[in-house]
């Protein structure tokens, strides 16, 4: 009965008109936090019903054609990614369905190439997170006869990690990322900073849960090459690394990088490993602080419009005035770290960078940021010249792929400053997504944020829509949750797919 009421609220929100790139909800706006949280739950239920109806067991819903797609090995990535969000939203029926499916998946077999990185953050992280939640503060969601399914989450995580472990069988211990399960081999000769450095949280947690140190040992050995990079070209700025590492030697191949895709979550996990266990991973925190101080000194830019961006680089002498949606997690990461360390300069940098990403949302006709943008006046396309003059940036890739990074930073901004502006910004983002990306069966990527209607829909509902976007939006409006970030000692830390992991307290 509850969801009929929620649906009516969301329908009003969808109908709200757009003006100046920001959805003006007018009388259709939902002013209470509880009402907004309910609308986020309705969006989750809408997406889940479409997935269950048209794509059950597939990795994702093709949300325009109403078919299933398998971009993540056919194990049900949307199920693995939706589970922790369903738990926080207390959606018992969804939790039950997810548990049943995940207990039956054969993670040892697939006919398609396996990404060690994507499998770790989505499947392994999802399994471990759900186990932590359902054996902890959300144990009441599971009936007595489903307790065995909760136990199977950890069993399945072990099965999956054991199957993936051949990736680390290299001369250096730096893993392959692209894996062939049929031959236990890979053609990789290099691996990237993010795809090496975004394993350590999940694999270490698995060791701590099972008591078997081998999983942590594998990931931490690989991480060691990033904590102590060689040669010098691999560290063009203090703490800031290149991108590609030679698997056979452990040597960096380039000096190109930043906080963008391909490098981003390595820096994220430096801070989060320290949050996970402050006694064991102080050296990770030290490296994060060096990287952040270097970023503030060398990469933050505030052009004419007074908006703060973070640049990328090809080397220490070649700064690129470009940023992407993926990079926008940096604001929340710096707000979190600055708060925990009592570093007002770092926290303020995070606030400024979040403001910059908000500007990328509020300026466009759709109310959503493009995939990538630039503020380099030398490259302004003619058709965006007026937009650039008015807003100080222009789109270089104009799609919106249901990305979570901006609302992730809004969440950290609200949780750690209490400023209600972040709630309003999050609500405006939700309305913009609801208006442009919603389909009869779910939500879809859109093609052009520089058009008021989003340009068109790409027929793809990413699994991280469940794991990240809807979770962060929900947490912004729903108070009193058992998980979340705090300004003091945190009991939970979110992996890069927003799956909550219980920290190591003792």
C-alpha cells in the first residue's frame, strides 16, 4: 500500500518543469526529508521491478528495449549491487530475492572476460558488505530460514576470491586485470593505478572475516608498488602517480594522471584503508595526505568564474584543463579526510571542489553535468562559445551515464558539515535524473546534458545506479541509519561502489 503513495509523489516530481538548468519543483516539490527519502525508494522500486520483470539474472536492464544485458559476466551484477541498498532501505522482499540468487551463482565459470577490478568492487564488495550488514545492524531483515543464505554470502565471496586469485600469479605480484577463466590466463602486460590500487579494502576485509591472511597478502603486495613508485617518472608530483605499471617489472610506464578515471579510486582507498584500520594502515594515510597537499598546490584551478576545478596532467610540465564526472568524488573524499584529520585546509578544498561540480550541474539545460568538460579557452567549440562565456566551461563529452560521484560528494558534504544546501542540491539532481532518464521500466543513460530533455536515452541501466546513486541520495534524506560517515571514529567505510564495509575496530 505504501508504494502507491510514493508513486504519486514521484509522478509529481517527474512533471516538474526545468528552468536555467535547475528543476523548479514548485508546488510539486516534496519539502520534507521523509517525503524525499520515500521518493528515492520509489525510484529504487521502479528500477528493481523493471529489472526483475525483464532482465532477472542478467547483469543489467536495457531500460528502453526492456531486455537483459550481460556486461559483467552474467552473474547478476544488478543483484549484487542492489542488495546493500535494499538492506539500508529495509526492502525485505528485494533482500530475499537477492540472497536466493547470489547463493546459487557459480562464480567459477563465465564465457566472457573478467575484470578483476570490476568484479572486486561490485561482486566481492557486494557480497562482503551484505554479510557485514545482515550479521550486524540489519540482521532482523532476514527470517530464520534465510539465515543460511546470509552465511552463503561469505562462502560465495571466498569461492569468488579463490577463483580470481590466479590474477596475482605474476613475477611481481602485480595482478592482471583482464582475465580468461577458460585458460586461467591474461594477455595484459600493464595494469593501471586504479585497477591495482582498488582491491585492497575488499580483499583485506575478506581475510579479516575468514581469518585467512592470503587474500590481504595478495592485494597488499600489489599495492606496495604504488606506495613506493619507481622510477621517478611514475611520481611527477609528490604523492601523485602516473597511470600504467609494467606487470613484469613493477616499473611505471608514464607520468600521466590525476583524480580521474583510471587513477581515481587508488587515492580514495588510501584514506579508506586507514579508516578501516587506523592501527595497521597509517602509511596509507600518510600517502593520501601527501597526494592531497600536492593536488591543492599543483592541480586546483580557479578560473574567471570563481569556480574551483581540479586539473589532470600528462607530466609535471603538462597540465590539462579538463575534468570529468568520475573525478567529482574528490570533493567528498577531501571533506571526509579533512574532517577526520582536523585539517581545515583539506576540508575547505573538498567543499570548493564539490561547489565546482555543483556548478557543472546547475549550469546545463538538463540540470546534469556532462561526462567530461574543460575550461581551456583555446579549445572552445563554436556552438558552445556563449555557454562558455556565461559559465566558464564547456562539455567535451556530453552524455550522463547515471554517474554517482556528484551526489556522493553531496552526501559527504551534508553528513560532515550539516549544511542543508547539499540536501537541496541532491534533490535537484534527483529531479533532473527523474525527468530526463526515467523510462517506463527503469532509468537510462542519456546522450546530451546540453539539451533540456537530455537529448535521448541510451537504453542502459547501470548496476551502480542501484549501488551508488540511489544509496547516496537515500542517505542524504533518511536520518538515523545504522551506517554512515561521521566526524569521529567511523564504524563503517564505503567501498568505491558504495557498499558499506564494517571497519576493523579491534
